[in-house]
C-alpha cells in the first residue's frame, strides 16, 4: 500500500502540473472503486480551475471553487500526468483531461482506491474529521504522544500506526522509526517515557522526511506521478530483513506479528 511518503511524492508531483489549469473533460471508465465514483463530476468539474493540490493523511485533496476532489490510492493505485496521448491501459479507470490537453490518469489494479467529491467543508468530511495530526507538523510532538499514551497498554507500534493518534505512519515506517529510536515494538505505549517519546518523534519525522526526499519506498504496485518507482527501499534497516543481521550489532533480526502486521526488530538494540 502506498504510504505517506509515496502519497506526498505523488501529490507534490501532480500539483506542479495541475495548479491553475481547468478541467476540460472527465472520462470515467470504471466507477466501481472502493466507493462508487460520483458520475456527476463528469459535468460538474468542466471549466473549473484547480486552486491547490494538498495531502491530508493518505488522501490527495484537489481544491476547486465548488468543492474538493478526494483521492485515495488504496493498495495499488497511482496517478500520472500523461502528455503524449498514450492510450489507456486495462486498469486506467479515470482520466481528468486538463485545459492544456495533459491528462491526470488514475490507475488502480485492485480497485481499493477512491475518487470522491464533496462541496462541504473538507475538514468536516467523515473520512477526515477524526484524523490525528500530521507527523511532520509541530503539533505532533513528544508531549502530545505522551499525553495520548497515558495508561495505554496497546503495543507502541500499533499506537503510532493508529490514524486517530497520528496519520501516515504506516507499517514500513513504524518498523524503521522504532528501530532508530531503540524501542521494542511490543512495549506498552503507556510505559514509554517522555524522553523516549522525544526520540521516537524525532525518528518518525526523520524517516518520513528522508523517504519523501528520495521519492517514496519502492513497492511492487507503486509508481509515482512520472510512472517511476521510488528509491527508499534500498536503505531500509529492518523492514523486510527477517533473519538477516542487524546493521548495528550483527545479531539476527526477528519477525513477529503485531495486529496481524509484519514486525521486524532487533531484540538487542530495541528494548
């Protein structure tokens, strides 16, 4: 599944092309995604200008005068800018043809993604209103996590992956941040000290910023806005390295399941 850095990479890429352009035509080839694609956008968006393209959690929000397009890449989705008249392929479900004849193309092999529309205040949309803070902003800090974790016995890995606590810390980056912070993923969230949370917050921000800078993790189903994979996977320290040696201490890395998600850690370096 594309995680926050992949979505940020896509969002930043397409915003360079879309800002200020108007919708010329919308082609919906497959409306049956995670939720039905609203057919009215084929007419509703015509002639309207893109004001901004931003990310909230793993949602791409395209702001237009009359409302907001809400796009989620699901497990295998991608969005690309097509400028050469390339014919759509099997899983190219939606084309947004812009005023300069470029095409924003939504592809989703597994169809778990979403393209939705709202004319209401985007912050009050049911998919967004209860989300936690963005991990790269100042309101995500050690004091906030420490307060939210008080008396919580949930594993810290599950805690930081809870989108009501903080958005966008997916499985890959939770593994990596906990390793960098030296925290065992099964420790109860409420047992972690303020000082330890200061280190964890620092690590989460560093891991995500590094991944964004390098274009997102290379996952089989993910391509960025130019159709190219990201390049962060080669630098992963623990995720996907079960039974390989720890890069810090040379002991063998262990894999367990937490909330049915693969969790790889070093029993020596993380405690």
